[in-house]
C-alpha cells in the first residue's frame, strides 16, 4: 500500500511524535507513506470568504503536486485534511475559482486527487480486525476518551470521515488496540482552536469542559488527531500535575498505535506534552505496553 | 431603534453577503447555533443575536462585538442549522470588514513568550489568518 503523504507544518516542529509514531507503525502495517516532493503549509484554516481565492493557492499547489505523483494523498493532521479536502471540493465544483487559481499557479488541476486521513487507511484499507492481529502489546482495559473535535467531521458533506454527531472510527480503532473506549458527550465539541492566542485565554473554557467530561467518565487518556486540539486540551490542564490534581494526558492516536505495536518512548516522543503520558500508563498498570512503563 | 427600509438594507450588509455568500435574512432565529456553540462563555452576543442585528441593519454593533473574534470556526452551528446557513462565513465576513482596511486584532508582540514557545505552529498560522 503506497500513498502520497502530506506532513504539514506542525508535524515537523511541535508534533514530531505524531509523525514518528505513525511512520514506525506504517512499517509494521505494510503501509508506505511517500512524502510529496513539493508541498507547503496548507494555511491551517479553510478560508470562509467566498470572494477571496488567494488562500486556496497554497493547498491547490499541494494537490497539484499530488496529482503528479499519481497516488491518493494521506494526511495525519486533522486541519490539513480539512483544508485540503475543502479546497479539493471547491476546485471540483467551482469552475470559476478553479480557472482563477490554476491560472495563477500555472498548474492543470481539476480535483483528481483523493485526500484521505490516516484513520481511513486503518479502517478501510487495513481493517481494524487485521490491525488487532498485529498488536503485540495490547493496551488492555485502558480507558481512553476519543476526541474528534471539529476538523475531522465538519462540514460533513465535504470533509466528514464519519457521522458528524455520533462518530465511532476512533472508538473502533481503540477497541482494536485492546483499549476500553469511554463514551462522553463532548467528543465532537470544539476545543477553542486558534482562539487560544486571544488575550484572556477564552479557549480554555471549552477545552476544560472537554477534559472534565472525559475525566468524569473515567478516561485515563484522551486521543486526538489534531495538534491544536492536543495542545489546547493539554494546556488547559497546566499545573494540575504539580497541584496533585487528577490530570489526563492527551496523546495522538498514533502514539497509542505505536505503543500497542511494541514501540517505546524513543518512537512515541512525548516531549512537549504538558501532562506526562508515561506516568499515567504506569499508574493504571497497563500490562505489556512496550517501553512506556 | 427606528426601523426603515434604509436602516435595514444597507450597503455594508450587502458587502457582508458578498463576502460570506450567505443570505442573512434566511435565518429564522431558532437559536440552535447559540445552543450548541462551544465558545459562548467568552461571547458578549450570542451567535443568533449577531445575525439578528445584521438582519436589522445594525452592522456596526455586530462589528463591535467580541463574539466575532471568539468564533473558532468549528462549524458546529452550520452543521446543525435548519436553514443551512454558514454562520462562520458570516463571522468571517465581519472580521474581514474590520481587517481588510489593514487593521489587526492580534499583535504578535503581545503574545506572551511562554505561550509562543509551546503553542503549535498550526495555531499561529490559523490565528494570523483570522486576526490580521
């Protein structure tokens, strides 16, 4: 299974563990992610102004580069998925914008590339049953809250990789790893996103609600596929470990995947996480989870 | 507030509709957007109230609200809107009205250094897209 791969800006900087855990897991799973020769930042948010085509330039360049590679394009980051898929949708549906953007970047692209999230590869290509058979260090009984946030699911008609109100792809994935997925009502709520940079931290209130809800249902870990969700949910718990409060580490779903496939901390790379994940794995006494204990 | 055709149908409102691609009068004020919005705790006006102001031609009042800068474009409202309106597009058209003449709502120099050191690049790119 060979796919083109778009890492995006954050995976090469603050979310290195997201990429290293995925690439190591891919080797075990027989998936080859071939990085695009030409790519640039997707822009991180899809433009919501219909009279301005300029923000579509960068993602369209990436899509055109993927067309040349001739393969489906895989992303890990939810924001990259969202921006590339929505841009692809505009290029397919809006002839006017397609003409304008393609003339500007001097490329011939009309939406030929399929953009996929890595979770879709696990679900639809490998299959969760086959994935379960590859697990060597099952995270048996670890209560995990799947956090979807917005970008994997909305808008459902353009992006959604699952049901927008009751998704289950992450829970099914967690079951394959031996985890015990925790059901809680805030899994598709927004974490506050880029609003975290506004003075007064207005994004912390929604992030705390998500964390508290997951905790109240017994979650010991929260998984996500968005570096900004990871940060916000983690940042909302700043200082809680020091204060001796019950804190829940927030990790990328691929970090749990790599742990279940037997990889240790050098691959999972928890540097930069505020609530340290290693300690929690230890405290819940999960058996055989690779190098985590 | 004295309402008249001139007060309600303004050039500013027409521009917002051109930028957002949304028909503001299509909203029938059910409030579902505000009920499901994750960010209301930091808002001064609820999302459906911003739309109501625009329906009545009160563009400046909407522009002055904190709400337009607190909207995180998570699309929970638009995914649930029975009228199929994309409120985040309308919020972005209001932000654009403020930003396009060259103003900004986020000064890089004012982001606390401790936060800047740890925040993901994605947040910075997104915030500068939305606030400058």
